[in-house]
C-alpha cells in the first residue's frame, strides 16, 4: 500500500490516520467528528484534498470477501445481488457479460424523473457518502472489486464529489432515491463538483481533469454501491454536529435572558438537580450557574432577589435545565445510534468470510452470502425524528423567552426593546419570525 507519508498518528477513537493529506479507515472507529473534519477539509479552498485509504487489514478483508463473490461466479451459482437483478428483478439471472454498470445505470435513470426534488450541495453529505461507503467496504461484510478499482474511488474521494437529488419522503428506506446518483458519477454518468470552476459539470470531465477513468463495474459492484444508509447517516452526522453547537449557544442565551429579566439563579441550585439526576439537566444547571454567579463574578440579580416579592420565576426561566437538559440527553441517544450506523455493514447481501485457517486446501476462501435488510434506513430515520422533536422544544422555549423580553408587562423593559416605540418597531418582526419558525418546526418534515 503506497502512502504519501509513512508516519502515523491516532485519531479521536483510535482510528489510524496519516498525518499528511491521506486518511486511513479500519471499518470500525469512524466518528461524527471525523466525518465533519473531512467535510471541513474539503470545503477549505486553500487546503489540499484529503484522500481516503484503508488499513492493510481492511484491504485484506475486502480482498477475501471479493474472492467469495468470484467463487460464486466460477461455480455458476445463482445468488441474489451477485448475478441477479434486484428489487422485483431478484429472480432474473444476469449473465457475466451484462454485469458491468447495469445496476448503477438503471438506478440513475430512474432517479432522473424526480425533477421536483432539490439538488443536494451540502459538502458534508457528499463527502460523508463517499467516506462511509469506503468505510463499509473496509468491513468484511461487503465486497469490493480488485484494489486498482478501489484506488480510483480512493483518489476520487479527494478530488471531486457528486451531485444527488433529494427526495426526502423515501430517505428512511436507505437505498432508494438519492443514493444511486453518487456511484453513477464514478462510471462517468451525472455531474460532479469541479473545484477549479466551482460549478457542477459532467462527471466524465471532472474525472478526466483528475487523470481518472470511469470505473468498470463487475458482479456485485453496482448493487454494493447503491445499497446502504450512508446518505441519510451523513445528513444525520451533520445535523448532530450543528445541534451540539446550538444547545451550547442556547444555554448561554438563556443565561443572559435570565439576567436581563432579573430572574433568580436559585432554581439552578445543584441540590434541586441532584434530586432528579438526569445528566443533561445537571449539565445545563451547572452551565447557567457558571455563567451567572460565582465567588469571583457574583451576579447582580442575586442581591436583587434578597428582598424581592416575587416567589419564583416563570417556567421559561425556571425550567431551563429540565427542557434544555432533555435535548442534550436526546442528542446523546441519537449520536449513539448514528455512530453505530456509521460503523455498520449496510450492504445487502452481506458476505461473511471464514478465518484463514478454514480456507480450502487449494487456497479457495470459504464464506457465506446472506440476504437481509441492513440497508433499511429506519434506525437513522427514527433517530432523526426524535432529534427533530427535541430541537423543536428548544426553539419553543426560546421563542417564549423572546416574548417575555419584548413584553413590557412581563419584563419591565421598553416594548420590543426600543426606546422610540411607534417610530421604530424594535424587535417586533424578529419575534414574529421566531414564532413562525417554531410553528414550522412542529412538523417532522
């Protein structure tokens, strides 16, 4: 295996990576942070392409899985996804001469009819699909073609990425809809993003610019490339990265709102939250305490509440830890599902290769090919529905705090936070916009 730099460093979860512009995957330790780092690397115009590679052990597993597929072809067995069509054509046997490119091309043609779908131009999604596909190939449950073909995928991952159309109503099925367009570009069909012109141009032209030729696919290759939950999982990874930033910002803004409305920080006393010890709730309370009051930085509202007649604050202030906290705990749950999905084999059929010691005397690799349903996107789809509900709760309570800030009856502040009401509307329209967005968030689509 040729590499640009022979020195290795270890990533966040022990995943081996090269310290230069090449990155190694082992099929088991890819994290959301890794995926977002890859995307940031690709977006940076001044950064060189970050090229994917597999560890030697991963290459060995892919090669052995491929031998199991070759054995099926050699023995002229009929196995779904190897030498048959797929979907309603699962019982149609395809002869060896017609294997190449058929699966990807037919799926791509079907997708062209979805004209009303949006164009996906999110770098994280495009990069995530490519890198998760290669990660899946590094597991021994999915087969690839010979190393030279995979080298082309490896090089393409660092120089260009493909355009796909979104049809969100079928994302949860995993493979259907958008995913056929990404591998189509590898055979020269469709469009790719050109880094030089910053535009979408024919895939064959981008490949030629990077001294690449369209890949010639063999048995199992087309189906392996359009199978899986990589697309929806990549979208989920980007969403998690953004929302983890959002919840930290929400805690800071909530603390500032509490200060502006002269609320009490007593509701954030650690004894209250130890009595209901949800980790997210305790974390939010700790953050607010750290922002509002400490021995070095005492809060003015603490003194203001000594002789205050107010018994307690409104829900939107008093229940910040409880509402924000469950969003954090939901995010942790969803992160666990998505990172498991990122390191799972979602191809179908799955190839299970026996140990080297069990090889035949003539060196033939023994293995089993099992057709299942790991390609189905229900796990990431349901997790994202759950996450959408949590984010709505965060936006809902935030909008109610905005209303309190702008309402002079509740805040004792100028209406809409403008000293010149009437001539100026202050934050009136900003609040209307926030309320409209909260209503929009009430749906899962």
